[in-house]
C-alpha cells in the first residue's frame, strides 16, 4: 500500500513540475551560409504557395541589390524551410549585411541568427522594432526574446565580407508553429505587408465548414420560430 501511495505522490509531483514549466519555446533560425545546390528555380510570390528547398535565379543567385532596395522579397511560411542563393551585384565588397524580417511569430517563438560554414561574417546583431538588441562582438550569438516586436533588423558583420559577384546563401530552419510563423526577408522594414495580410485573411477549410454549420443552425432556428408564430 505504501508503495502505491509513494508512486501516486511521485506521479503527482511530476505532473505538477511539468505544468509549472512554461510552454515549449520555438526558434526560427536564420543563417548566412555557403552557396547551396539549387532545386527550385524562382521565388515564391505568395505565402499561400511557399515551397521549401534552395531557391535560385536560373541556377544563379538573386540580386542582392534588389533585396536591399525592397524590390525582391524572400518569403518564408509555416512548416517550410526555404533558402536562397544571393549574388552580391552591388559593385563593392560588403563588410556587413543588414536585412529585416517582417511578419508574424507565435507568442513563444524567437529568432536565432546564425552563421554556418563560411567566414564571410563572424558577428551578428538583432534589433527589434522597439529597439531591444541582442548579439555578440566576438561571435554570432544573436537570439531574441520570445515574440520580438517586428520588423526585426538583423546585421551580420566581421569576417572577410562578401566579395563582388560572390554568391552566398541565406537559409532558414524551424519556421513551423501551428501556422503562426510566417513572413519575409528584405532590405526594408516593410516587406510585402499586403501578401501577409491576404494570407492571414484566407480562412482555413475547417473554419469555413464551422461557419457554414453555424449559419445552417441559425437558419433552422429561424424557421422553427416562424412556424410557432
């Protein structure tokens, strides 16, 4: 009997401990890395048609000039991990790279900036729309707090920089949190907001079915009241 009591107490304690922990946090990873082998030609034009894989422009890299001036937006959606080969066509070597992430994140999601594989940069900083900065001057270790105020400004610097006409890759990982993580990367703080709003406004099939059921129920109630009268 004592064993049963002890086991019950142990199970209850474990459940209490689990409930005491905050909900599982989730990181959206954004990394600068070596150029990747292309398997998708072209860009996604809408958040509803996001594709994963490595995106290229006819086998090459997308114009960094176009990305920086806001005419090219790199979209990332829930449960997808696209990356993009990018060509430095600015005509000069870049000592640093500044991009913005705009969109939506779940309340327990954060952004984790990284550098993988190359020596183009070795430092990174993230600054939220409210001016909260995280980063490191000796290595890339910029993790925001949960649900950072967007648009998020991201700066990679140090290292050898990006040479003229050099191609590198901007990669993503772990953007998947019940449909709540979606957005885009650009050189401007306003990255295709109309696309984001359109995607958010499109009802899910389940929601449409629920709405339809509710309307049918209201119609039936109205008919019953009319008959009674």
